[in-house]
C-alpha cells in the first residue's frame, strides 16, 4: 500500500473514531470504517478498534524544487490539451455508432430470449425429462430477459446523452 493512501486511511479511521465505533476489516486493502452495523461487521470478519492505539503515518512532503509537472498536465491547464471541435465530433460519431451496434445486439438477444421464454410457456427440450430442469431453464430465461431489458434501456440512455 502506498504511503499517502495509508495515511489517508488512518486519518479517516481517527476521524471516524471520534464519531462512533470504528472497525478494521481484513483483506487487501485493509479497510477502516464506521459505516457498518455491528452485525455487518461480524459477517465481514471486522474487528472493533476501540481502545486500540491508532498510528498515523505521515507521508513525506514533496520537495519544492522537485521534478517539473508533466507536459500533458501543464498543457491541459493552459488549454493546449483541448481537442478541436472536428475531432470531438468524430469521436462522438464513433461512440454513437458503437453504442447503436451494441443496442442492436442487445435487442436481438432480448428478442431471442423472449421467443424461447414464450410468456413462461417455453417448449420443453428432450433433455428436460425432469420437470425441475425445465422450470430452472424458464427461471434462467426470465432472469436473462430482465437483464437484457436493463441493458437495452441503459444503452438507449447512453445514446440519448450524446450531443
């Protein structure tokens, strides 16, 4: 873990401790939080750190005469890194074309799933002699239809956001 992130996590933990119970949750990265209930903390394997000393590690400050800023960052500040209108229009057109192709594919997947589902009365296959297999397949198709509908709606929203 890098030092600035570590010091930020410890600072958050110290600030949160003043507000309530702070938990230390395992896993990379280690998480310090006060946003969990006691039940959630137990389920995630978190331990309370009340009364436990917290060490705050200060990261070294950057040198004043250190390295110069990157040319790209400097150009972006001065306006040199801007994209001209024609290039942006080309990018937007390409994005619209890609999104519309994805939308057509999503609509095709949705139509195929709806056809197979047939309003819950899908045709049984030969390998579905067990009725539960048929019911499982119908439930999976229903879930797929919901997901495909959400995909179609999301793609339509993205296309509508384009200029």
